[in-house]
């Protein structure tokens, strides 16, 4: 802990000293060290030093003495003490005026005062204050550690810190959301906090970041709270002056450590709860819950009501191989949190979990399934703005009464999602009822003879595509989807009518099927569907 100039003058060794400047408010300036110096000053004086000097060589020249004082002030010294004697018989008024103009306390010392004794007195007092500071720091550290061991919350931590600092204290997360505070907050505080966070982020971008940020323009002090390299939030203290005492700085550093431990404890508890919730929802989906009674009891502990009607939504998250983002737990958790928030806004219950890059969501169904589907659509609209490179494909299971619906709806949703990606491409939301035919074909496709069947019709088209670079399979798919309407097919494929007719003629030649013949057209479409369904088995 530093001394003040006033405390130095109160030392016994300085009882014969005289303060020559009149600005007594400057006597509160901190003295952290003492040095003895003569001219030149240059870089030999550090901030907060009390400078002792005889002014040898310049003591008889008022102009040089005034310049000497200004140079000492520029070095941000705490005060200047001149020994009155042979080298400086008296302090001229011009030097006193110079000290007044640069806000530098000027002290006159009798020639008999030994600099060694003065330095010793200051250093002994500084060591004593430093010892007291270390003791106080240790006490504060122990107090915060005891709070954490006792399971103190962030609210309790802010109360204790506010009592130590005698100031308002609040804690915010990394986005500026207020988590705890100790007194009614000013109306503009939220705006000031956001502005402070922007300034701190700018400092971090310029690699000027430090744990404690004094922001005098908006009257806030911010202290980083982080666990390892992960930023958790900030301690924020509104203040009216632009400096901190050493004790205040130590208190804030210890409080930051304690807050980090609070965040870490909460994070561990949240992750444990999330794992329990994930396990429960996965057990519902996979049918590993022994009974309805067991599910009801366990669900109640987690805040779930499994006796309501739910539809399962199975999502597959995909990111381009050249994308900068990876499918991480953080990304998947955020997607699920957005879905849960959309459900909450519509007053619908949601149960979620994830496995690797797949999402499992059970959404409550009340009046209609369309409302439930709208929850996912709105969530996807919001997420498309945040993660434009991310594609999410969804399958929707049916809703039916009975506890067994959880597993059945999950299986249907999973199958619908996989079929949707293979048949319609990624990024679609496909209800199970719309791919019932493909689910039947999927069962048929597992028969070894099914491959020979589709190879008979589709392999010639694939070989032609590879040789000529013409999308024959896609052409056939769109033509059949438009029920043989040539004009509509040409419009969808952006082809001239004659170009399409030529392609259709080539398809007939390659497959030995006449598209005008209903039976042959059915055989060809069955082969196409069996081919398209192959991608599901690979997922």
C-alpha cells in the first residue's frame, strides 16, 4: 500500500520540513518510492517517487530551478524536496510558482537532514504498509474462498464485494446481461454497460486488453471474469474517479477469481443437468424407459410432462466441407436453444437432445401439427441469419396416443429426414406421412434382388450421364413428378421443349421402355425410386 505525501510529512524524520506550495489537495498523492537525484532528470525519475535533491549546480539560478521542477513534474513524481544549504541558499518565488503551475508539491528541507535517514524512514513505512497490504490481501482471499466453499451465489459475492469497496457492484455475462447487482440501477446503466463492452472488445482486438478496465468517460470499471481462456463475464463497478488504490485493485482481482469459480461451479452443474436431460430424452426416443410411471416420475424431476401429446422432429446438421465452422457441441446446443425459445413463445413444451450432428426434438402438439411445424420454421429462419452456411434437414414423426409414441415418432422422424435428404436434397422439412411410399421401398430395397431391378433401368442412364454430361436421371424424375407434362417439365428444368423431347427419346432408347405405356412407365418409376432410396441406407 502506498503512502501519501501528507503521511510522509507526518513522519518524525520530516518534522523540520516545510511545505512551500499552497495546493494542499495534492498532499493525497501516492508515494511508492523515494529517490535522490540531481540534474539532469532525463529518465531517472519514475511515477509516484518522492524526489530528494540538493539542486547542486543550479541552486543559484532561479530559471534553472524552475525548469528542474517542471521536468520532475513531467516524470509524474509525487513531490520534490529540496535541501536548503550551500548549493541552494533559498527557494526563489519563481520555483514555487513553477511547482504551483504544474501541480507539484514542493518541500524545503533543512541542510542538517540526512537523505539516508529520510529515505530509511519512508522505506520502513512503505514496507510496513506493504506488509499490511499483503495481510489484508490474504484475508480478502480467504474470505472469498470461504464464500465459494460455502456455495455462495453470484448475488452473495456481489454483496460482499460491495461492502468491501463501499460501492455498487454488478456482474454481467459476456454479452452484458446483468446476472447480479447490489442496489437499484441507474436508468442508463444498461446502455453504458454495452458501450463499455464494445470498448473492451476493441481493446482486445488491438491486443491491448488487461484484466481491469477503467473507463472514465462512462464512469465504469470493468474486471474480466474468465476460466482459463474462456471469458465468462465481467465485474462492473460504477465510479466517479479515475484511479484505484492498490488494496481496491487486489480486492477486485480476488473477487474476479471467486466469480470465475462461481461461473465454473454453475457451468459444471448446468452441464450435469443437461447430460441428465439428454439421457432422459434419448431414453424416450430409443424406447429404453421401463414404464410410463417411471417416465412420469423421472420427467417431473426434470420439469417435463410426458403425458402430453408430442411429435418428434429429427434434424441433421450439415456444413459445407470448405466452411469455416464445424458442427460443434456449442453450435448444436445453440440451435436447440433457439428451437426451445420459439416453442416457449408459443406456450408449447419442448424436450431436446442431440447425438453428434443430429438433433432430436419432441414438441408438444395441441390444436394442430401445423403450429408445431411453425416453431421449427421460425427457428430455422432466425438461424439462417446467424449461420448462413449451415443446412438443417428435418423429418417429422406422427402423433398418436400412448407412451409408445415417443419411440415410434422418433423412428418415423429419423426415417423421414434420411429419405428427404436422399430424395429431395438437404434443407427440407419432411413429414413422415409424405414419404410413406419411400419407407416401404426402403424395406424392399434391402432385398438383394432390388439392386438388380433398378440397375436394369437406371444404370444405362447413369452411364450416359457420365459419358455425355447430361442429367438423364434428373430429367426422368422431374418428368414423372409432372405426370408426363412436357411443358411443365421443360419449365422446371429450364430446357427448350425440343431439347426435352430429345432427352425423353434417348431415355426410352436406353431403358427400352415406352413412356406412353402406363405399365412400362410404372416399372421405370419403381426402378427410379429404388435407386433414389439407396442413399438412405448409407446414412
